[in-house]
C-alpha cells in the first residue's frame, strides 16, 4: 500500500508540467469473467460524474464486451476509420456521459497493417482523445500477450482486476509476472473485485504483494475493492452503470472512491513524458518487434 498519504513534491511538479495532458489507464485481468469490463464501465461513469471528459478504448472482441453491455449499436469502429470507410466521429459512441471507441478489430489486425494504416490508426486515436481528461482502455489481455493491447505500450498505467479466488489470484499474478518480465512493466495498481469487505480485499492484496516482492521487481499498489452487491447485477441487466442507476449503493460508492484514487495515482516520469500519439507509436514498435522475433523463430525451426 502507499506509504505516503499525500503526493510528494516531485509528483506535484510532474502534474503541473503535464498540464491538461490526458491520463491513461488500462484495465486488465488474468482471465475472462472477473469483471474487467464492468469495472471499466463503472469507473468511466464515476469519472464522468466527477466532471472528467472520458474516452474508453474498447479492445474486447468477445461477446458481452463494453458496447454489448451498454446495449449500444455500432455501425463503424476504429478499423473502419483506418481503412478509410468512415471518419473518426462516426466511430465514436456516447453513453452515460462518456465516449466509447470500439477498437477490437483494429487491435486484432494491427500486425497486418501497412505503415500507412498504422499511421492512420495513430492519428485516429489521437483525434478521438483530443482534449479528453482520461483515456480508459478495456484491455483485452486475458487472451494472452500474443495479441497486441494498448496495455503493452509505454506511458500507460495498469489496473489489474483480481478475482478473490485461488485460481483468480494465480492467474492475476501470472499476468503481472509476464508483463514484468516480457514488457518491463514494473508498476501495477490492484483492485480486488467482488469481496465481502475491505479486510478480505486487503488479505488478498497483501498475499499477492508479498509474493511479488520476493520474486519480481514489480511494485504492486492497492487501489481499492468492489464489494458484492445485488444492485451491481441489476444495473448490468439494465445496461447501465451502477454509479448512474443506484448511486448510493455500496458498489457505486466503491467506484466513486476508485475514481478518486485513480485521479490521485502518482504520475510516473514515463507517463508525464508520454502522449496518446506516443503511446500508439510505442505499441506499434512493440508489435513490429514481436512480429520480427516470431519470424526469426519460424526460420530457425
């Protein structure tokens, strides 16, 4: 857990230098079904209610993704923009006070894009996020690191959603280990989902943190927890965030606290120096590097 109650002077200076730069956060999980998309939806809604201009990049291509959960209909997506079939404004959806950019097909096709198309991708994401306070990514990491995800890029903070079961903890730690060793990600915010109370959440976090300190150079930070709450299930059935549908419920209050915690996350030097455009360029460099390594491996076989 954080050792300082308030941001240190260096972090305050970095915030001043960032000015109106967009904060970037990718929500990831070690396996499907732990509530990553639900947390993305509700965190976006809580940030919007706090007066922030929020864009969600939806990388999830599975059924029940963010667009499906909000009962939205999308005629176009980011890949259509990259291929010149529409303008970026036609691909961006709005719901519950924030914007959504469906990006699953574009991310799946990133390795096959030409240099021109990758440039269009960078320009499209930069244009969609122009002026926004927060870029959230529903990061499709549960399928493994073989598929590109914005979560792999430099300058983006990572929020790991942990299911408080033995298997969920193991899968989350495995994801953290892979990102630390293969992508040099060293800082992870942890949110424990669907637990009875904060003491149960802290027990899960402390066990994970102890193992990470022993075996990894990674640093884990406790971001909070989301309690078990029937109102959250009901809001999901309605296609709404619990923050909007039941604002006084325990889970809604937890999301408001999580949003405030995110806004108080320390800003790393890497994040302060990074932009949306730089994030996308970093992702594309990593994607090209992964493809080249795969090609060499194939030749050596």
